[in-house]
C-alpha cells in the first residue's frame, strides 16, 4: 500500500509538472508573420513565407514554423497556453498548432480565405475570431467549426478585429468601425465611420482610450470608448496608418506607423507626435510591438524591409532580420 | 507559361496525316471539317493525341508529364519511376505541382514501383502547396486534392500536408468544386474566356472526368469540361479565342494563336496550329472524348453569327457593394474574322482585354484592338486584400507591364463599348490627372494595307478581312517592332470600328468607298461623350458614355443578356442548364440533375 501511495504521489507530481509552465526566467519570444519575401508569385519557387520566431539572444536570427509558403497576414498566441497554441491568419485559412509549432492544421474550409486577422478570445480558449475580405468568422468549439458573423456590417473587407477588455468586440472595416456586444452576433456602427479604417488599438491602462489608423485620413483618438473621436494631427505629416501600439508600462507613450511614415511616437497620450526614425531603413511600417518585459525594446515590422528593433524606445533603430520581407504583424509572447 | 510549347512543323504534321489549318479556310472547307463522321473525328483526334503523347513518352526532360506519358503508354516504366521519384525530391509550384503530380500518379499507379508510390504519398504529406487566390488556382487545387483524397482514404490529418484527414479534405474539395460549378453555371465564370488560363480549368476537369471515383464528381468533371470546351468552341476561330477576355498577357494578346488555349483547340477541334504543350498532355492520354456536336460548332463557320454571354466580375472586396457584378460579352463570328467586346470598365485586375478583332490572316499577328492603358492602386485594391498603396509595386514585381503607359493589356474605368454585329463603338471619358491621358490602338505591321484616309477612316486589309477604324480624335502613328501604334492624347475620345470580309462586302475598295460615306457624329465635351453612327448595314447606333446605348431608336438593355445566347448555345441566368444545338443535333447539360441528354 505504501508503495502504491508513493507511485500515486509521483504520478500527481509528474502530471502537475507537465501542466505547469517551465520554471525559467521570464523571457519574450517575438513572432512575425511574413506575407512575402522579395517577390511572391503563386506557383513559383518562392522564398519562405509564414511565421517566424526570433532566437533568444540573437535578435537577427529567425526560425520558421509551419508550412513554408502560406502567406501569413497575422499571428496570435493562445491566451494562457504558454506558447503552445499558435494561430496563423494565412491565405489558405486559419492554421492552428497546439504543440508550439511542431504540428499544424488548417482549421477552416474553402469558404474562409485570405484571413487577415485571427483573434482568440482571452476569456474562452474555445472561442476565436478571424477576419477576411469577406467578413468576420467565429469558432466556439476550438476551431472545429466556423461560422460567418456579418450581421450589421456594411462592408465586409475587415482587416482587423480586437477583443476589447471587458469582452466587447470591435472590428475595423472598409466602412469604419463596428462594435458587437454579443460576441459578433450583431455589429453596430461606431461613431468613427471614416472609410478605409485600417487598425484599432486599445490602451492596456485605460480601456476607454482607443486609437484608430486609417488609409487616407490619419489617426483618430477616442477617450470615451469610441463615442467621440478626434483627429490626432499635431506633428503628423502623413495620412496612411497601419499600426498603433501602446507602451505597456507608460500609458502616455504610444507608437504609430504606416505608409512611408516610419515610426511616430507620442509621449503625451496621442496629443502630439514626433517621428523617430534614426536607423529605420524602411519607412513602410505595418506593425509595431513593445516588449512587456522591457518597454524600451520596440519592434517595427515593415513592408519589404523586414523587422527593425530599438532598445531605447524608438530613438535609434537597427535591422533585426527578415530583410526583404513584407512583415505584416509582430507579436511578443512573454513567458 | 508558354515553356514546353512546341509548334510542329507543317511538313511533319502533314506526314503524320494531321489536318493543318492554313488560315482563312473557306466556308466549304469549314463545313467539310464539321461534317466529319464520329469515326473520322475520333481517328483525327487519336492521331493528334498520339502526337502529343509520343512527344512526352520519349522526352527525357524528366518532369511529371514525361513520367505520366510513359505510364499511360506502358513504355519504359523504370525510367518513368526514376523521373517521378527525382521530381518528387523537389516538389514546388503549389497547385501546378498538385495536378501534374496526381495526374502522373493516376496514370501510373497500377504500373509504378512501390517505392515510387511511397514517394508520391510522402509528398502529399510533407509538401504544403499554397492554394492561391484566383479561380483557376482553386480549380487546380481542389480537383487535385479531391482526387488525392480519394486515392488515400482513411488517413488521419498527420498524413496530409494541411493536417486534415482524408475525409475532411475530400469533403472540403468536393464542396468547393460543386460551389464553383454552380456559380459558373448560374451567373457565369469569373475568370472567363481566358486564352491563357483556359487550360488550368480544362486540365482540372479532365482529371476529374477521367479519374474521380465518386460517380457524381466524375459526371460533373465531364459536364464541366463539355461546358468549358463548348464555351470556347463557339468563340473560336482557327484555334484562337475571339473577342474580349478576362485575362491575357502580352505578347499573347497580339499573338493570339500562341496562347495555351490554342493547344486545346488543336487537340479537340483540329483547328489552328499543330502544337504540343504540357497543358494538353494529361487530357491527351485521358479517356474523355469531345462530344461530336461541340466539334461541329467549333469548325462550322459557314454562317456568321452573334454570340452573347454573361460572365461575372472577379470577387470585388473593396470599393463596391456587389461582389460579382455581371460582365456582358458580345462576339460576332465569321469564317474570316471575329470581333468581340466586353462592356468596358474594370472587370478584372491587370490583364483584362476589353475588345478585339481577331482574324485568320497573318499568323501570329492576327489582331487589331485598342485600349486606355490604365493602372491604379484603386483597381488593385478592388480585388486584392493587401495594402492598397504599395500594391502597384507588388504587382509590377511579377507583371512588369502593369504600370507601363505603352502596355497592351488591362481594363479602364474610363472605357465603354457598344457593339452591334460587326460594328463596334468605343468611348473614353478619361479623368484628368489619370496616370495616362492617352489611348492606343494596335495595328500589326504585317497588315496588307493600313491607310489613313482623308475621310478620317483608317482602312486596314488583313487577307480577306477588312477593318475600318474611325478615330474620334487626332493621333500619332509610331512604328514598333511588331506593330504600328496609333496614340491619341485626348481625354474624351473613342473610335468606331467596322469589320467586313470579302465574302460579306466584296472588294477592299468597295469597303473603303462605303465607309467614306459614313462619318460618325461625335460629342466630346466634358461629361458629354457620345457618338451617333449608322453602320454599313444601315443600323443606327447611339452611344453615350458610360452606358446609354440605343439601336435604331430602341434602348439596348445589357442586363437582359442571358448566360449564353447564340445559334448554338442557350442558357438562362440561374438555370444551371446549357442547351447545345447544331441543326437537329442537341446536347443538354443539366447541372441540377447531373444529366447529359441528347
């Protein structure tokens, strides 16, 4: 009997150990989704596209995960999965790995294509949203089945979607911003109906603080959760914005970037902006990410220029690899 | 994509006893070709197929086609195996790989070694093809995936490149293929009448027809191949696709006979040039046989006719509320020439060919056409999901002529057409500040006559085909390598085009004389671009940009255009039924019931 108890205890310890995250110092892993490198021609011998992750200790070396030529628009990590669950929004659909990138499955059928954004619901591991040029789709059974969620949308080209703090959804459409209070069952137009909205970001410190980037009208800011929007123009010389990122530590610091903009930085909560491009050899910025473990470490993903990094809050930049790539998104996962 | 295309010398073809169209075939000759018995047709077809197969089953190029041809003929299986295995060591080409790989496998699976079989199976596990973003990509991708999933049933997702099980892949592929067939037979193909990409559809359907185990899908494959081929057959002359196209490249656009579709015309219709192309290898070694009625339609040009068709615009994802607006195609077909047009506007990105005249004289430069060379991030943003502003640079990387002001392909939002029989009016109302503020006309250098007449008409003679082109504004002629370019630098512009053949009007002088008596009346003011013209046939055409068309005082309503309407083909929008008639012969394709009735 004593022996059996020992075995049982040992078994419990082993199981718990397997379930718990590995006991390592906190570190960040940077994931990038690459739509194309140099030139992408369907059917040709294209360079690798898809998702790459950065080698810890050498931020210019990247490893590829998943299929080699999937044209990845976006990558997301499963909340609470400690990096084991990875979603890729790709041309062929939503790719899912449940084992940290060792094996993959395309979870969507032919109806879902050119997936531009995948957004897992932090509150429910079985619920994931994805957006396409044909609208929003949702799964509630861990990617086994997907269904269309377009009621109320007046344009179906949806480049991105965020699950806001508090569980509301907000999607960015060709016809302005839309919000859903019932998990995508119905979408209602938000006050910002500027055509060609491209990106929306929510402040981690203040959920009512939203910033939207647009194709032709610059940046818009709301401090009341999206009821009133004001164009943020001071110091802004450009009109096309694809990327907005909040500093996770200092709520007044915000970054933005877009077509030939380089990186804009605001130190006063998006009231005024200043370009900060020293060393940034490519000014077409498609995504920006700030390391939660070191908020001075900032990454800029560019179209055709790969990834650039800064260790001084964007004051100076250097190439961080993937040169020649159209990098559409960059995600920092912290263990 | 014209690599591996071999034009057989006429002498070699003659020695093989193959019919070689000399161009400008007389009506009697065309009738003779269409009136062959089934046995005669099949004998000719078999000879042509054999030419193609024997080229590949002796070739040492070492690709999937060489292996497939050897498996089909039973020749030198060890060489086929070694070629196949070697090719599988470096799989690439996405859906182009998929259909050639599964095509070779299906032709050889009963003859190849176990090691070769294992290599094929392993490739479908480890090589992940991209699905692409066009209708032809998906036709290849899903027909190949469907056939592959049938060959290896019961396998878990870990045995497939995409992580889906055999059953999941089969169901997904079947669902898409049925969807595509339904939409194509309901509101028309999106990537329609393309001399370049016809082949991708035809090969995909040929493989389904030959190898699908699912009897419904086998039947669908055969029916869609009939559908595609008859759609080609009645807008085909001497091996070349006629009129407007959804997609074509240059120089194919001004050398229509060099398009890949022409290889199918030769194989199935016996028209055009004897040509060997890898695109026709898998069909040539397959079991599908063209229904006789389609061959008759392809070859009988004893009477001129009008063919009207409805197709659909590629998926519009931005700047439009309608996903697939209609395309209206109008084509006039004779034994010497065809003239055809789409209604104009942006119907396809990059490679649209809105209108053209093709004729039998002077290969390979057998066409006259015009366009407004247009490009914009707006056009690309309509159809592609990537960011709009960098899109032009992206596209130019692979389609280098896209932003070339001298290009010969592409649609324009500032171009519209109105055609009645063999008369065409084209109008342009170009927005100031557009990338190009000129229109161009393509005239081959090998024309027998190209005369800028003092009447304002340009008279051209191409064998027995006569073309009159009346530019509405002045322009400049420039000589280029293969052609003359007529460029007019006026924003509000256009041309009236009349085409007749010797058999229709008599001499070239008579044609010119008749046109000298006709001057189009034009209004070319900002926001008011219109033409009034009475044709050589005495019909009064009024056309006001962008879309007001009247014929003899009656409004022409393009929205009533059926899916197919001509002497041979009839299909109502939404019907999923195509009625094919030739004299007393009939063939009905019913995609709802999946039946073929005669």
